[in-house]
C-alpha cells in the first residue's frame, strides 16, 4: 500500500508499537506527526522517519486527556478527517 501524499498522527510514537507504526507508515511514503511525552525519543524516531524519505513532525505532548490538548481540533483535509494541532 502506498501512502504518498497522505499524513498520519501516531501517538505513543517514541517507542514500542507506536514507533513501529510510525516507521511502517513512513516506509509507505506517509508524512507522520509523532506524538509522545518524551522529546528525546521523538527526535530519534523523527530522524529514522526522515532517513526513510518521509516527512516527520515530532510533538512532545500528553494526549491522554482532552483537556491536555486544548489546541487540537478535528479538521477535514482531503478524503479523510484527522485530529490536528496546527
């Protein structure tokens, strides 16, 4: 599956399953917004994503509660809706 021209937000992207998902999306050409609480882990994963030829936007954030992401809102972009912080 090719995801060139698509974008995704992956929470928990600093390690484990979140990291694996982010890298799998990047391998398919998807631009990835990486969200996790630990900035250093995000920066490392972002470097891996860029090394795979995809765009990465690391955002250190705790998205476990809606009140902790006051700037995030649902947006419609293209054929799918996504939560974004910009």
